C-alpha cells in the first residue's frame, strides 16, 4: 500500500515520493469521494478497535485529530447522499485537497502508533508541531470550502461550522508530562556522561512503570528502532547521531540490568535471526568480490582504510607502504620509479569515496584513528562519552554472565555480545576491554550448538576492529580453537564463520604466516572450499587468497592441499575469480608453479576463465598463466603455449581487457616469442608475431613484432 511505503519513509526521515502528495489525476469525483471515505473510515475504526496500538504518547493530539476526522466523515457521507456529480468544479478541487489532507493525517497517526516510545519522547516537540500543522491545514481548507454550493442538511452544516471554529482556535499543544519524561531520559544519559551509572530502581521506575517497557522484546524494539534512525538519517535529524547512540547504549544497558537474561525462550530462533545490519560472512565474502579496484591497495590488494599518496602520485594503504619503505626500498612498488622523497600525503577524497561505498553496501568500516582525517559528518556520528560509558557498563554485565552465569545465561551472553559487536569499533573495543575474548574462546569448544555458533560469530565481529585482532591472536590457544570450529563445528554457519574469522585475522600481514602454520588451518579451509556451501566456499577462498599473499606460506599451502583445492575451484562460478587470483600469487614461486603445473586441470581451467570469466576473472587467469610460464620451467611453458584457442583469447584481452589484463597479455605474448616451439598467428586481422627462437632472451625485453602491442 502507498501509505505503508510513506510510513516507512517517514520512519527513516526521508521524504516520500512526490506522487504521494499530488492530487489524484484521472479519477472521477465519485472515485475521489469513495477513496476519501475509505481512508477516514479506516482511521476511525483502527484507532478505536485496536487498543494495543493506541498511541502511548501524543494521546490528546491524536484523539483531537480523530474527532475532526469523524466530523469530516459526516461531510463525505453527505456528499454521497446529495450526489457528488451535482457539485461544482470548485467543490471537486476542494474535495481532492481534502483527500490529501486525510491521507497526511493517516500517515501521522500511523507514524505515532508505530514508532518506539523513546523516539516519540525525543521527537515530542516536532511531532506536536506536525499535529498543529494538520489542524491549520484543516482550518484553511474549511475556510475556502464552498459548502454553500452543496445542498447539505442543517445538522451537517452545524457540525462543519463548529469544526471550522475549533480549527481556527487550535493552538500548539505539547504534553508537559511527556516533556518531563523526555528531560528525565536526558538526565540518565547525562549521568553516564559524568561517569556515573543510574540507579537500578530509578531505571525500573522510568522504563517499566512510566513507559511500559516491561520485557526483553520491548527493549529490542526500542533499540532496533533507534538504530534504524541512526543508520538512515540524512543529517537533518535531531538529536544528532552521537546522542542517539547514547540512548541506544542506555536502553541496552537497562535491558540487561532490569531483565538480565529473562524471556530468552526462543534462543535458537533468535540466534539464527539476521537483523537488517548484522554482519555475516556472506557480506564479508561479498566485500572481497565487489571492492572496486581503485579502492584496493596495490601491495596488499585489501580495501584501503588509510590511503596515502607517495611522491610518484600512486596511492597505497599507509601501513603497507610504510612497511615497504622500512624494508629499505626506495622505489614505487607499482611503477618502479625512484621516490623523490618519503613523505606520505592523506588521500582524503579517495577515503571519503571508500567510506560512502562501504556505507552504501552495508560493509563494516573502521576509520583510522588519525584525527587529521575526521570530517564533521564522521565526528557527528561518533558515540558520545555517555554512549561509551553505557556500552562499557553493558559489556561488563555481559562478560560477568559469560563467565559466571548458568549454561543458558552464557549462551545468551555470547549471543548478545555477537549482536553488540556487529557495528561500531567503540562497541568492539569496550567488549574486548571487558575481557570477553578469553572467555569466548572457552565457549568455542562447547557442546552446545548455539553457544558455539554465537561465540565464534562474536569472535568474528570483534576481529573486525584491528586492535582486537592482536588480542585474539595473543590469547593462548584461541587461534587453534577457531580452527577447531572450522574443522568440527556443530553447524554449517559455525564452520563458515570460523573461516570468515581467519579471513579477518589474515588481513594483518604479520598474522598470515602464523595462521598458515597453525595445524589443520589451511587443510580445513581447503576442505571447506571443496565441500562447503556457496557461502562457505566464498569464506574459504577469500581466506586462502589472503594467506597466499605472504610468500613464505607457499610451501605450507602446497603441502596442505590448497593448490589442488584452488584448481578445482576454477570450475565453480561463485569462487573461480578469487581462486585464480590466489593461484596467480602462489605460482610466482617455482614450487608453486610446479605444484599447479602438475594439476591436470590447472591450465584448462584458467583458459576457460579467460574465455567465460568476469573481467576481473580474466585478468587473474592471464596473470596466473603468465606466472606459470615464468616460474614453471620449459615443460609448463610448453603446456600453456599449446593450449587450444589461447591465441584468440590473448588477442581479445589485448584490446578489450582491463588495464592489468592487457599488460599481462602483452607480457605473455613476449614469453611466446622466446619459446622455440611456439608460433602464434592472430587470424582475422592477418597480423603475425615473428618469434625469435631464442629462449635465452631476458623475459622483459621487447622483441620486434609486426604489430604494436599495448604495453601499459
């Protein structure tokens, strides 16, 4: 229904579509009348019959508006009785305006009935103003409505005159009791801002007795509603996002303090429920697949969080280029140019684009802590001191239950930590600071299905915050416990989330070798890549890709069966692109090229990707073939050279591929030139390559050819 769509847009503080507030076009006067009567009848019946959804706040304003609608409905009934076809064009125009007025009134009533109680308190003045605006519109419309042109009964005329008089005299009404409750809500937040936790008795009186928030379900609704406002606000909302974060934290703290771990009978159902913005491994996998190339660091191939520009004009992730320079390099990793200086300049424009892209795709993004980067919009979204203090208090309650509660309480605490850690680095930092990670580690080996699944997912969400990665890796046995879930997890989701956790941890260069050296880690990832669900395969292949970027992991990955699994994954549409990218890295080393070359389907699989893959997949495939030729020896090179239809595929890539694909294709063509037994002809164009027949020529020397090959 249109009204539902508009109500949804108002909840998000976004304007409904313009068509929603345009006068109906192409409808007869009778149709407009019947629609208006239906709207007014629905408003009155739903308001009067459904006591459970009666407004908790703005009761007087709501009742006053409904009474006015009742009178207007008498006018609409009278129009039907006298015959609308007999009315003048002026009456018809006013009738269409009345239709819009009724529609806006319904939206407002539905908005008040469907919003959370805390939100209504915070918006008390604004919503009261909306009711007053509607009253003014009613007054204006009745002033110009040509009722004298319609043959109405005296009874209806008296009602309309009285309504007109009341509408003119109506004033803005703000309920003083509601406003006192609003101020009390700010008082609790202020207590946290000064480092004091509100008394339990005071919170009980306010939330339970005054607001009627009496159970866990009610608390969840309040929290989720406020979180939706934070996510969807367009900068024109009051209070600001930082303040709303504080109220979310206050409500969450009160939920655990007042109700502890009651009303969790549907634990299993809730543990599998995905809230709108909950982080899951599918999103992590998609993050890798859909990241625009310009957002990735050329060195690590990871999404950049702190992009900086060096003297050559190239952009890199700050940590990776700093490590490159510390290792003694004085050239640009991408272009090979000498660095004029080692100064790093923040690429703010690119960073803002990355942040917008992450927000648009629901991808978690923790901005760097460098205050030089913070824009006003980002600062406004940061939690206030009160929010952080409330979150710390909540984390302490959860960790206490996680450590000392009953078996069920521990499971519930793990679930709540999982949900709390789904957004915001401050939340993740507070949970870790409260000591949750070592205790969650113990639950990873739990025989309880939900306890294990929620604890490993909580670990995944916590690992997104970079500082927590070191805490996880430094807890003795934690990495092994995560690998244990990957191998023997009770549920598919637990195993997939364990793989995603390894993917998250492996984004730190120094941890890639440690993860690869953990017994069964790569074997378990390889098995998941071969046997898992589409989502599990994606988690596994992205983790293996990250691990393959560390050159010292090559031998371990070969011994653990990762190369075989990656080659087999070339035939899986869901993960072939990442598998080819990982192989391109592994075969740079001779042992990697030998291992991949020994796989019968390696070359055919890569050739197939060059033919049918995505642009990125084709790019990865030709890069893998090039590295196979460079590192795999004469026999492997010959297998690549003799691959059927490779000539036509190279021709296509040279002119239609991505920039990197064209560069790799040109390099592979030069490798063919040095092959004693290769002869490549580009049919269709009548252009041939004259191969030198001298395999001793260095790989990067450009040989004379009869066509200008684009070298980029």
